[in-house]
C-alpha cells in the first residue's frame, strides 16, 4: 500500500486545522506522528481513515483517490480517540460482531490474540464494566486482529501496563515486517523512537520535520 497526501488542508468551522500537508507513506514501514495536543495529529488520522474529508487537496491510496474513488481504505484497522464498542456485549461478542463484516479473522487467531493481551474469550463481563486499561487492550485488538494493510493508532499505549506495552510494540513490529503500513501517534518520545522507522513532527497544522528514527539509524 502506498499513500500520497497531496496539499491537504482541513478547516473546521472556519478554523484551520491542517495547512497544505504533503506526505508519502509506504507499506512495511512504521511512521511515528509527534506533536502537542491540538497540533492536528488526530484530524490527519481521521482523514486517512475516511472519517472526514479534506477541505482542499487529495489523499491517494494505491493510485485511487479517497473520498472519490472509494469512501474508506479497503483494508484498515484504527484506534482513534474513544474505541467504538457495543457496551452491553462482552469483548468476545464485540470481536465476533466486527469479524462478521469481512469474515477474514479466524476464531483461533482471535482467541489467541485476546489471550496474548490477558483477556479471556470466555469472560461474559460486559465491556461497559471494563477498566480503562482493558478497554484500551480491546481497542487495539479490534484494530489489528484482521491483519489489515493499514493500521492507524492514536496514543495506543495509554493506560497500559509495561508488559502490555511490550506486547503492542512487538506485534506492531511483526505486522510491519509482514507488510502493513502503520501510523502511530504517541506522546512518549522514547517509545516512538524505538518503534518508528520515520518520525513525522507536526505543529500548528503543518509538518515541521520528517526524519528517520534515531533508533533505526543505530
């Protein structure tokens, strides 16, 4: 998968959120998105998901224009802001409901991924009773369990214990090696430097710097 973001500008209620963004993103790489709150990171991620559309400019995915040739990327997993759960369902039923749409993920793979994150597929507890950390784990699982070509994660390490953070980092490295294009926003500089092949810094709705991660250089 190749993504070209061409002079993308986004205004919301007359307020300029993104200003003439230009980026190229490619399969098999992990891109770290760094910036302060309000810099435009989340809006950029929503644009790539097809959840909102540019005021000006184009997003080209594999030579087709998002929002014109298709409404959403064809193979995508995303965790942006609050995960979209069916609150009265268990974690397993939430996964089953999502899996039924595309019929890609296999039951054993879904069960194994839940166990990897310390969630019991047989647990009948409703998601509305989950702790913040458990909700974050389920949100990440729902984003990656179908092995999508494009993975977009907004602050995925929030509320996670150290062991789970390591699991997430290892899984994302694995998906990248398998060819997924991954875009991840995080306030944790060390973890982003460790994970990303390239760091994209955004401020005031503009890309102020792109650089190969120091960890990759080492």
